């Protein structure tokens, strides 16, 4: 029988996060570039759970969380807030970009920080107090056009059961809200957080999970068990994958990931073109590459396993599914396309 270890406890994992170079070197030998990045000023938050650190022998995963000098290079068109979220901030915790759906930024904390995070301007930085949530609930109660709430952050599943249950209970009391989702990477970076108690809370409030996966190497036995447990509790799950250069931008890597997700009852939902956040140039692929990849998946794998390839329109035009090359136009270093409102948006995609 498997003896319970302290590391099986999610609170232990958070308390023992790796937050500096010395702790990380207990897991891996760092490259000169990685060491130099730690010795300089790291612009983005850094932390990794011991669970995820043990997976970093995989080179693809390693690049998603370990700082390098590249994140200090700001490319043309890159922004601290690429999706124009600050302009759509309705309350300290709500981003209202689309007519009927709202993004609820419940925390700025993540157990592990991704180097390409769209919200790197916020995550791990300001401690957004929960005290002002009342204003956000009031906004949702009075904005009867809102039907869909996506709880995100930061990672909401790092909050305590009590806090999460409290927020979900309030949302479920609002009759016009029909859909409640939580965006999370917890089943990947902190799978021991998926306890029976948490599953009961998610089931009680009929929550869907939108999970963040990058690579099949993340589907560890612990992550498989966590997703199967969620599924056994009747929780619907979809995944979002950011397309990342040299990490998952080839057909075989995506096929392995998407079949791996179906096997744990997670439906691949979005393959996201990497947002032009500051210091992301080394992660971004040309849009043409994304189109070619998604084409190679259609017809060559189970249709359920194929996500929608989307560009989140810089400046806040919402997510635009890109089906083929006919839908985009090149204008110098920009890719130009039309969103659901018929408005034109530009994604900075420098011709190499
Ligand atoms: C992604 C996103 C949503 C949810 O969009 P779906 O396409 O319904 O998954 C809602 N609000 C904002 C601001 C978003 O970025
Ligand atoms: S888990 Fe999500 S919110 Fe947290 S750092 Fe990664 S991309 Fe950003």
C-alpha cells in the first residue's frame, strides 16, 4: 500500500515551492543562460511546485517555467496588457470584454508561473484583496445581460475550499448566470489539490473546468488520476493550449497531447496563438504555422480531439477562430483579421 507522503498534500506543495535558483538547482543543472537570468533582474514572477519541478527534465516543459534572458527582449507590437483588459475592467475583479460573458479575476496567485502568461503584468505581483468582491457581485447581479462567468486569475483552484465555495455560491444565486467556468492549471502543476471535498464543491455548483495544458509530458500519473477523479464527480472539462515555438509547434506533439487529453476525459477546446505579451517573441510562432498545424490535424485524428485555433484579438476584440489562410491578410509585420463584430484587428507577427 502507498504510504501518504507530506508531498501528497497540496498545502505542503505550495509552502515548499521553488522560488529561487538555488532551490531549482536541486532538481536540474541549469544552463549558463538560465543562471544568468536568475542572477539578473527577473521581470516576471517565478515559482514552481515540487511536483512540476520533477517534470522539468523534459526540455519542452522546462522552457515554459524557467526564466531566460529572452524575456528581457521586447519585440515590436508587444504590450504588458496585449488583450486591452485594463480598458475593459468593470470592477477591480471583472473584465467585461464581450457582451454576455465576463472574466472574473479572483486571485493573482498561481502555484507555478508560466513565462508566456498573458497576465504576467498581474500574476504573483499585486495581492488583489478579496474584500472588494462585493462590488463585483453587485455588478453581476445588476448586469442581466451576463450569462457566462469565467473565474480565472491567477489560478482560482489555489484558493481555499471555503473561499471558492463562497464565491461559487454567490454566483449561483444570480438567476441570469447560466454558465460558470473556472480556468486552471492546478490539475497539471498541483494535482493533489483535486480532493474529494473540492470535487464535491465543483459538482454542487455545476462548474465546468477550462484546463491549461501545453504538452503530453504534463499528463503525469498524478494528473491522470486528478482528471479521472474530476470526471468521476461529473465535472465537465475542456483544455486550452498555447501554441509555443519549439515546445509544441509540431503535429506529432499536438496529436500526442490531444489524444492524451481525450483519454482523461478532457475535450481539447482552444489552441491559442501566443499573445504578444512583453518578452514573448521567443515563444511566438508565425500565424501561418498555426494554420498549417491545425490543417494537419483535421482529418488525421479523432474530430473530438481537434481544438479550435484562435487568435485573441490584441486590444480586446475577443477570440477569433482561424480556419484557413483565406481569413487573414498580411500587412508588413502584421496579420490582419476580422472579429465577431466585423471589426478589423492586427496581430504583430514579424516576417523573420
Ligand atoms: C477568453 C475570454 C472569455 C471566454 O471566452 P470563450 O470564447 O467563451 O471561451 C471571456 N472573457 C474574456 C475577456 C476572455 O479573454
Ligand atoms: S497558470 Fe495561467 S494565469 Fe498562472 S502563470 Fe500560467 S498562464 Fe498565467
